[in-house]
C-alpha cells in the first residue's frame, strides 16, 4: 500500500511561512457559529422531531436548541502563502498565463528529490556542481518531465516546530539556487521545481523565476515553481510521485496547494 506524506504546512494565523514582500496571513473569521444556528434547528427540529439517527448516535444529536448546527468560516489568504505554486503571471506582466492556465499534469508525476541539507545549515547558494553531486549521491539523474524537489532542510529547521522563527525562515535570505542554475534544469526539460523554503532563488536574485516563468515569450512551456514545502525529511526514497494541485483562481499569479508525496511502502 503506498504511503501518502503531506508536504503542506498548516494554514493558521501568525504562521511563519511568509516572505517579506508578501502580506501576513491567513486571516480567519468565524462566519456562522454552532450556538447561533442552534436556534434555526430548535425551530426546525422542534416541529419535526429531528432527523433520524443511526449507528447508536445519542438522541441529543437531533435535539434542537442544544448547540447543534453548522459552522463556517471566511478566510483571507495570500496566493503565495504556505505551500504554493507560481504562475507565469507572477513575474511576466504581459502574459495571460494566470494560475488557471497551469495544466494539471504539470502538477503531478514522477519526482526526484535532491538532498542538499549538508550544505544548507546557513544561507547558501546551491550550484550546478552541488546539484550534480546530489544526483551522484542517489545514483540517479533527472529525466525529461521530472518534477525536481530541492531538500534544504530549512523548513524543518526554522519554518515550523519548536524552533520556528519568522525572521530566520522568511525575512532573511535562506538557502536557494544559485543564479547560474536555471539552464541546468532547462536543459533537462523538467516541468516543475520545488523547494522547502520561501524562495527558490538564493538571495532573491529571481534568476529561476525569470528563466522559468517568462518562457511564453520564446514559445515554450513554463517550468513551474513550488515553494514552502514541508516534511521532506519524512520521504524515505529519492523517487516518488508528487501531487500539488492549485486552486483555479482567475487572474491569480499563484495559488496555495495541497502538496503530497506518494511513496511505495
């Protein structure tokens, strides 16, 4: 039975998964509360005796005026908060490729994880030489249409858990790809590159963002970018199936995703 590993940080107010150029979030409001809706059910169920109950549910579950009823929330969230995918519109102001244009097959498929944790104890620019050494370490090479996941360990160290540190994780430069690395991925014809950090590019150079997301200008498919993945340390194999589908947000330059790894048990 395959094992499913959640790569998505929990969305909550005050979360560390942020970036200095993005607003805080999410903001979560209760819309309707159980104790308010109970008055609706007190009237409805009082007349009809409540819905039938099965499997031994206690009678109070169908009794009006006891706090039962639905609740719902309103959420204000940035499109680049938590685990998210970047659409070409994120960097290219002239494109029509918003997040609704991302083909779902680009967000699903064979993935290879390159482990750079030993280099990323502090902010570090990951070079082509580092990437090739990571390939050799697992005796494997990136293939055409692969999804490449860069494991820095930064999220595990500073993004969540007992050592979570907003300034260390999101507001200061962390590890990322050196400005010369995009061609290495382009030559290998990958379809998506993800990282456990707020920014794929080291020191906010935007080299990957520009080279991956502007490709419509030369008639080629974008290489999509995913950031803020978590729990990469729980993946026991360097090869797995990655899934991370965006919400179809019209005119969105990105979208939060629910990213998972499916690993053969």
